[in-house]
């Protein structure tokens, strides 16, 4: 399975494949082994292309620097994350849902947000990012290209996660598939709420990484 790239029309097919259950068995893109519903992904750094891999193939790329990077397995909440409403507004994003990651090819932090067309990259400069890193040292420990700060500020929610990039694109695909009309419709926001409820439930037992970094 190929995952989202920001190159042209290929993103639409890729997003559908990530967010929609497959009718047939998925296979490892390296050895063709049959994969379970929960499997690892590798990122082709230069293209932001994600491929599915089995655990043995994934282990071959652990701590390896090269064309491919192994995407981390789990997300973790950042309950101590500090970001004011004013700081968020300076990002000028059209939706209060976004993810941020360090791009090696672009040599900068990239901000992306879900849209009806898929993952959209913000072209505005992140002038306050360095300030956020000072206030939140956990940001400096994110793995470049494959790990992101996932932000949910929909409504009164103020939730922040350290998230693998494939999970961020899974959210993007979910929104694109369920979006209806100009505002998205009630269905898409119900799906988004379910996504974050499951994410929060799965990570309840995970300690605050931000606190661990601060105590290190």
C-alpha cells in the first residue's frame, strides 16, 4: 500500500487506501508477506511516500539512515504542552487541526492540515516555532520526517500528541473520505471525534513524554 505523497493526483488514491479497509489481504511491499491490520510503515524521505512492511522487514531499517526511514509505532499524549491561543493564531491555519514535522529534504519544519482535497501544506513561515521549542523541549526530540506534533484544537479541545506520520495521514484520509458539502457535514466531525477518542484511549497509560524530556 502506498501512502500519501504531496505530489499531484496520487495523493487521493493513497489517502483512500490508508483510511478504508481493504477487501483483500495486504502484503509487505518488500517481501510480499501477508500483513495484519496493524503493521509498520516505511517512509521514502525524498517523496514522503509510505509503504507497508512486515515486522522482520521493518527491523532491517531500525536505526538505519538512508532512503527509507522506519515510522515509529505509537503515539503519546503531551498533556503539559504549552501553546496559547495567540500563538496558534499566528500560524494562520484555516482549520484547528494540523500536524508539524521536521522535513529533511525541505530543511525546515512543515505544517500540514487536513482538507477535502487531502493533506495540504501551509506555505506561511512558522515564525514562532523556535519559541514553541523553548517552551516545549519535547519538540526537539521528534524524529525528523517520521514523527510529528499532532494538534487538535477543534471547539474547546486543546490536545497535543507526539504522533507517527502514518497516523497523521490516516486522519487526513479519514477526513477526505467522510467530507460532505462545504462544511464537511456532521458525519466527518463525528469520525474525527471517534479518531481522537480511540487515540486518547490507546495512550492513556503512556506517561507524559514532555515531562520525561524536562526531567532528563
